[in-house]
């Protein structure tokens, strides 16, 4: 079965060793063919934190791991580094690509960098990014799920999270769904959920969903949600159907367990 694992907001520097071990066991058990790591890899973008994240990445094996930076992956207190080389430690650990594409027979993934050195917490999607993703989606095969990954969310379910919406989200969602996006996947707010994008955006031409992940490893859990990750599975080819499973960490069992599943019947 085709499997994609989404992890987010690991915040290395605040990670919990038992949760790290449990997540590695989950990877061994589920055999994802690709892992999406949707930002806030570290807590303060320090070299040692990125080195810890890099060691964790190595323990994930040889499978592809798609990473993008989050706002925590740019120096906060070192203003000179933030202005002149904000991604230096990220690049040292994960290579020069800040945006990554991935394709196989089940998943078409486009991951973009929404961080900006001039923004502290907020993210931004530029017109150029909207156009580039739109072109890639329009050319993508129709026989697989098409996922766009941002760090900050494009759809929130709590009024207090409205300020966390990525700048440019409305134009991006309308352009990307029209071009074929099925899912916009993100993190940032440490709150896991799956919601139809039509809840926020009226008049969309296709069915599409926001898929948000909680914090995978950090003690910085919020909203009463434990550490969690998402697994996306292909269920059937005809009709093209996927499931998004939420897996929460149980301190009592010292393991991740599936707690919710939502089926996505793709619009084809």
C-alpha cells in the first residue's frame, strides 16, 4: 500500500527522546515511501539543533525525506545572521534546496518555502510561487494525489489562529485548486485536523482539503493535542481514494496509535 508520512514542528532542542523512539518505530512499522517534514525543524535554528535533526534524518533510512524550513528555522536573536544568511544552518544540515518536488506512482508533492527573513512568525506565498506551483499542478498526472506543502496554514478552524494564516493564502488556494491540487498540507500551529477547503473558500471548482499536523516530537504541545503525525494512504485507484490518518503519541504505551481516519474521494 502506498504510504506518505507527514511530520511537522519537531522543534529539535525541545524534542522528547521517548517520542523520538516511538516515531522511529512507527516508521519501521508503516514503511512510508516518502516522508514530508513541514517546517519548524528546530527550536532556535542553532547549529547543534540542526545537527540533532540531521542525525534523526539519518535514522529515517534511505527513503526520500522532503523538508522545508519553518519560521523557527531562521535565527531569531542573531540579527546579522537573519539578514545575511538566514538559512545557513538549515543548508548545512539538509542541503541547499529550500523547495522540493517529489513524484512517484501514488504521490505528487510540491513543497514551498513560506518563511521570509523580514517576517518573525508570519509566512508568505509570493506571486511567483503561486504561478510555479500552478504550472506544476497543471502538468501533474491525474492518477495520484497532488499535494502542496507550506509551513503556515492556508485554513484555520479557530478564530484565534487567523493571524497565523500564511499571507497570500486566498490567491494561492484558488489558483492551486483550480490547477488540480487535492491537499494543501501544513503545520505551524501544532493543531492537527483535516478540513475541506470549501469551508473557507466559496466557489472552488474542485474538492480539496487542508491537512494540518501537530507537533511530532516537541514538548511544546498546544490546544490539548498530544504529539501527532499524519499518514496518507492510497485506498483505491478506481475511484481514486486516499485516507488521512492521525496518529497520536500515547505516553502510557510509549507509542504512536491511530486515532482518526478521514477518507478523501478525489475529484477526477
